[in-house]
């Protein structure tokens, strides 16, 4: 079984902890994604979703132009090291009900593994259905 570093996407679109909600939402829209890792320098500090922007930002009356993403992000991020076995990474995705697993080394974001990355890799295609069905069953 390959390691996460062999199947991850190493070019990751991210938000800076000081980015405002408007800029972050535009980045999500422009890239057709629903969440972004939040960085301070190259260090992973959290994750923000489109839902966070709505529920923790706008619905709470925060001005999206003056509110930093770090104020509404989730600090607890599900991550694994680049040398983690893919099967172990998949188990983490299943147990935490996430579709993306951040790959981190010394707190520095190295990449991300999504169910799409797993589906594109010949050696891991078989476990993609398992992950997707486990995530759907829990929700």
C-alpha cells in the first residue's frame, strides 16, 4: 500500500489566518471548493468551510470585510504525516467523517489527500467506495 505522500496533492489552495471572510469566500468560489486550510506562514493553524463563514461569521453579525478567518476557523484539524500508510489515512477519514485529510510535517502543510486523489490512484481505487459509503452512512 502506498504512503500519503505518493497520492496527495501537493499544491494546496489555502487561506492566510489574517485573510478576511470576503476574500476567503471569493477564493472558495473561484476554485469551486468548500473548505480551505488556514495557514500562518506555512504552518497549518486550522480549516475554514463555507458553512463556517455563514454560521460563525455572517449569521453572528460579523462584518465579512473586517473579520479575519482565524476568528471563525476550526482549530482542530484532521491530519497525518506524509509517511502515513494510505489505509491508515483512509481510516482517519472514515472515523472523523472528512473527505479531505491534510498532510502535515512539523506543523507545516505539505499537501492534502481527498477521495478524488484516492480514486485517481490505481492502487487505492478499491478503498474509495469504502470511504464514501462510510461517510454517507454516518450523515
